[in-house]
C-alpha cells in the first residue's frame, strides 16, 4: 500500500511543479529484493518468495515515515529485467546505484537474509545513489533471531536503517500498536508477490487471500489483492 502511495506522490509532485508548487524534495528510497545468503530448512520456492516479501514489508515499514518517499516495490525489478542488469540474479553496488537513479531514488537498499533451520538474520546495505558509495551496513536487532519473529526482525531493520544513516526520524507509527504479523501470514504474502512477479495472477490472488485469512488486518496483503484483482487474472 505504501509503495502505491509513494508512486502517487511522484505523480503529484510533477503536477505540483506544473501548477507552480514546490517539488517533492523528500529523499527517495528504493528497496531491491533481498538475496538468499545461504539458507537451510525450507523449500527453494519459500526462499525465493521471501526475497520479495522481506522487501515488501520493509517498504511498508519505511513508508510510515512521511519524511521520506518510497519507490514502488516492482519498479526497480522491472528496470533490472528490462535492461538485463542482473543476469545471475545478483546486484552489485554500481548496478544498484544505476537502477536507483533510473527510478528517482536518493538511496537504494539491498540486502541478504540467512535462515538456518529457523534462526533468522537480515543484513542491509544503504547505497548513496549519487556516489555509488555504501553509506552504511546494518543488521536487525540481534535479540530477534527466530523465524517466528520475522515481522519484528524486519521492523527492527527498518528502524536501524533510518537511525544509523541519519535519515529523517520515524514518527510514531500510525498502525495499531497491537499489530503483529504472524510469520505464516508473511510467508503467504511473500508467495503472492512471487506469483504476481512471475505473471500468475490467479495464484497471487489465492495467496493474498490466504494471507488475509491468516491475518485479517494485513494491509499490504489487502492492497496487493485489490491490485491483483483490478489487473485481471
């Protein structure tokens, strides 16, 4: 949902300039799918799906900050595919910076995850798109390391990305404090993104619906379902 709102902000910024209003000067952030750093304990498809799901939830968490502008999740992968910039499935620092410039981002976030039979870790790199320099490498809170805490792991990574790179501070979240997305729902959501990205809209809808059944307040899954149904099957 936040990604779609961010894209709308880009459009509105252009309209504002045409009407004599000031441009949107908030720093733009794009997030690429996370890479599997060598995980064991799940099926390969599960990990391929998590690459997208982690990025999708991270965008959602960063998108609660009105002081930054988020690029829609699908934009950077689309550029990578169209330009054949990552034939081996991995994106180096220079390529990430190049893609960031193409999508109008100021910062590009890339990262890896490792799942060792349920013990989970996230590492991210924040790249300055203008210089191609890695500004900071950050990891999730080490006290959170079980796959059942995956949502909180992603939340902690989002918070550290903001604080350790001196981006504008996150305001108090507008989401209910009780929100705690179960890992089961997050996994189903991740598979929905995988099927959507590979063009299987029917399966994407099926998994979005399953994610919402597992966690009815899953706003990202609800928005994904709305978009998937609107684009046909």
